[in-house]
C-alpha cells in the first residue's frame, strides 16, 4: 500500500505543499489562518498520514534540515559555495538537502515542493528567471527563505551577494590604465539581475573612454562551441586586446579556445575572468580573476536563515560583500 504524503494532504486541502509542511512542522510563528491549520490537521488524521523518517524530530517542532537550491551544481563556483554553506550549517546542527535548478523554473518549483515535503526548516536559494511565482508563494506562506549569489528585482527576500556592478567598474578602470586598444566583454544573454549588474558596471564609462569595445553574449547553456565561434568572429590580434569573461565557465571555454589555436596569454592578448576554478591550474599562465568571499557569504546566509527559523525574523536584509580583483600574470 502506498504511503500517504503531504502532497496528498495539499491536494485534498487545496493548498501548497509548503503550507502543509509548515503547519505540520511549525507550531507557531506563522500567519496561516487557524481555519486552514485545522483543515490540514483534520485531513492528515483522516487519511492516516504518518511522517516518514523524521517523526522524532517533528516532536521537537524542527527537522534541522535546510534546503539549498543552486543554479548549476556542476559549476565549480556553486559546488564550492555549497561546501562552504554546508560547513557553516553543520556548526549550528543543520543538515543540507542540495538541489540544482539548472536555470529551469519548473525544476526550481519542484525542488521547493520536494524540500517542503521533507519538511525542511527553511530554504537557501539562488533565484532564476521566472521563479517569481514560486518564491512569492513561499513568501506569502511565511516560509523561511533567503537568497544566495543572486536576487530578483521584484522579490523582497533577505540574501547575500557581491558588489557585481562596482567590481566590474574597477575591472574597466584597471584595463583602461593598461592602455588597451580594444576590450571584449564576454557574458550571458540573460535578464538575471546580478549578471546585468556586471555588464552595466563594466560598460558605464566606455562611451567616454575612446577604447574600442565589443560585447559578446552567449546562452546560459554555455556551449563551448558558441563561445569559440564568437571569439573567432570578434578577436583581432593585430590590436592590443583584453578579454573579460564574466564567469569561470566562460573563462574556461575561452582558455580552451586560446590553447586550441595557440594564442598566447598575455603575449597575444590579456584576459580576466570572474571567480576561481580548479581548471585554471591547467592553463600555462596564472589568471587574473575576481575572488568572491565565499566563506564570509556562507556564514552570513546561514545566520540569516537561522534567524528566520529560530526567531521568525524576516527583515528583507540584503547583505552585499566586496569581491576582489586578484592580479596575476594574464594581464600586462
């Protein structure tokens, strides 16, 4: 016989899985109406719902689980971030359930429902485009949620990110001082706000700089062939050129192109990339890159979610950390 689940309760009650989870898992601190609570508890009793795996922890009112939804766990940046967050969560007695949305809003929604079904105490998420409806439901139900790395303009949630606009301004100033004839910006064709911040910060003062500028935008799928084709089309090695790759995955794809065609860095061109990656060690030159303070970000995001879980504190605070440009040998 199939075990009844909170999905069954949610379907019968006509509410979300998150609402059912909150009623079953939290004894106080929610604005869910008493009528809805009573209805959910009555349905749970009528279908003989028995909590799976965490019945003991439910008696304590909390599961000590946190759901973490990242945009792309295959990206070294996000896998390193997950490890940092896990390390900090363990210090407070939490266990992480980790999922990757792969920039897919339906998958993002299903992950929130899965985590709610497992009765996590709260969720840390990297928001993606078209995840607004899912996040607004969680906000309406006062589910503890904080963001990491990203934000959405019309969603008010506490979270942690870096100063993408300002650090890209600094990169432009750094390259301008090196007297390059042409600068190429390689980024994503996206409406994700934090990536647009990188682009706008970098381009802010270009009109008055007198430097030749090319913008190369590729899909979020980040196909290596697409980046190789774009570089082949736009690179002019007769000019003193610098290329700014706005993610480590873009930077790695650029490195593979330069190696394939024997383009030497920094002799033939200079390059900067955003974030670190183990693959950089395979490149014959140390890369200049933007370093994000992942440990400090992890500590803060865990504090924010713990405040919401234990103190029902939700103040919409968005904490911005300063990323740092690390000067290496790939720019001269």
